[in-house]
C-alpha cells in the first residue's frame, strides 16, 4: 500500500476540483464558467485540471457528484434526529440558513438542474437523480408520519422550496426564504397533528 499517500493526494485534488466546480457553477452558471475559473477556486494550476478532467462536461458531472455526496451527508445527519417532523424541520432550517447565498445565486441544485435541462447529453438526468433522492427521502418522512399522501406532500415541500428559492434570488430578498421556512414548519406541524388525530 505504498501508493496510498499518492492516491490520497490525487483523490483530494480531484475532490477539491469537484467541490470548486459545484461552487463556481452555482455562482457563475455552466455557460460562463471556464476550467480556469474552477482551477482558481480549487487553488490548482489550470494545467493540472486536465489530468483529472478532460472537458468541462466532466467537471459538471463531478459537480453533480459533489451535490449528491453533500446530500448523502446531509441525509445521514438528518436521519439521526428522533422524529420525521424533526428531520423535515431541520432540512428547512438548513435551507433557511443558506438564504443569503440563495438570494445571490439561487438554489445550487435547482439552478444547475434548470441549466442542464436545456441540454440532451445525459447530465440533465444525473442532476434529476440527485433531486429524486431528496424527494424520495422527504416522502419517507411523510410516510413515517402516517401520511397516505406522502409522495404528494414531498412534491409540495420540494416545490415550495424551489419556488421560494427562485423568488428569493429574483428579488434578492433573504427574508422571503425565512418567512416561507416558518410557514412550512407550521405546515409540517399541522400535518403531524392531523395524522395523530385521525
């Protein structure tokens, strides 16, 4: 295992580039982002980028993988909470905490999905899969609350978040995200109450 240190360095640099790609693509968009922008954000010489990624599309794919990894980590943290209501409200809390970033750039995954939807190269399906994981997880929470309409509620929650992300970004108003977060918390509480009284 003498190569483990080198492999670890390579993996670390590749991971840095993937995370930088996710950040820069969020801030600048796919069309205007260059490999040099991503290299600068990752603090990697631009020539080294080609060792790991031959094209910008490969970096976009790596950014999608970074989104997926972040979501898996988030779900792991949320799943440690005791009740589905707690988990859903913690998800909302995370969204609200990011309201300043959302006001400037929109939802990281949602804006990327919107951009990639205009292409037919498979990257649109990759980002859709990340969204599907979140949707399926939210559905599982509503089902654990005893809701027969769990899928519809999950769609409503994610749609509400994507909608308020768009408005927060459009109006550059983080307060919109905060107030919608409070409304969605009350909504989740009311759904739990309705399930327990049924």
